[in-house]
């Protein structure tokens, strides 16, 4: 069973389009995250939700909008895609009960042309 | 501000030899430290963590890490490297901002190449 899953795995789209990435976790965690990994492999957190409440919102263009319909799901919608949005986006989850480590999904490679 | 530094972009080691991947941290107070591994085209996998207690932490796949408070380091080690250990390794520190936030700040990554 996959612990943290993301769809799609690959996403190729043109500038200006709107796209969504979905994430689901079956670990029973209450906190979920979106990370962006750039071409140099640098990882940076974008958003985090705890029990469906947004708790981390880094300096991210407002074209990016996360949504958490329930504790097990976190989606990322991106409007008006730009070339610079090309990256690998990782979803992760953790428990706020004190173990702190985060578990990552396989990533979604977004290519904007 | 909390941060971690991985001073080596790449570490090369022969199979069977011991390996060390370096990490230093800068935090106020006691740090929560983590190591993750990323294989090509895969997500990050949790290897081990230091929260409190014994300075030598054992993790997955035979890896261990030593927390050294005086040197503010948390180096990843393995006694005998395998070719299959070749991957990108990330050190991370939990930002101490309180509340429910569990923000991890990652280092820039170190590529480990194990030669047969």
C-alpha cells in the first residue's frame, strides 16, 4: 500500500494554463505539506495544513492555491502557469503527535512549455 | 534563523569503505535533526532523526548519525558502503516556531557516489 500518493506523476502543459496536483495519504496523519524541488534539487516548503487548517504559507505567488478537503487529502491548484513553475512538487505528511518526521510522496514533475 | 549546511556537493567512496556525509546546523536551543535520502526520480525517504537522548542515532539501511553539540554537527555515517547507497542525501532541521507547525528546513543535498 502506498503511504503518500500523488497524481499525476508527470504533467506537461503550456504557459498560461491552469493545472491541479492531488495528494492522498493513508498513514492517519493530521498534517500535510507541499514542497517544491527546483532543477538544482533545492527543496523548499510551500504550504502546510493541519487538520484542514492552513498553518504554513511561505512566500509563494498567489497563483498557487492549496486545498485540503479532509485530513487525508491535500491538493495544489496552479493558475496561469509560468515557465518558472517547472519543478518537481512533493507532497508530504506527518503526525502532530510528536514524531516530527515527514513522509514524502513520489513527486509530480511539472514541465511548463 | 535556523539552517543546515551540507558543505560537500558530492562524496565519492569505494564500495566496502566507510562513508560520511557531513551536516552542520545553526539553531537556537536544542535542534531536531533529520536525514533523508532521495533516489533518482523518487521522493524523499526518511532515514533517521535526533530529537533527544543518545548522540549516536541508528536508522534505516545500516545508516547512523552522530549528534555533536559542541561542533553543531550531525554527520551521516555507514561502516561499509554499497553501490546501492548511491543517491542524494539531505540533512534537515525542524524550525522552532512552536504550535502545530512542523516546518523542516533542508540542506542543499549531497550526492553520494559509491564506486564498485
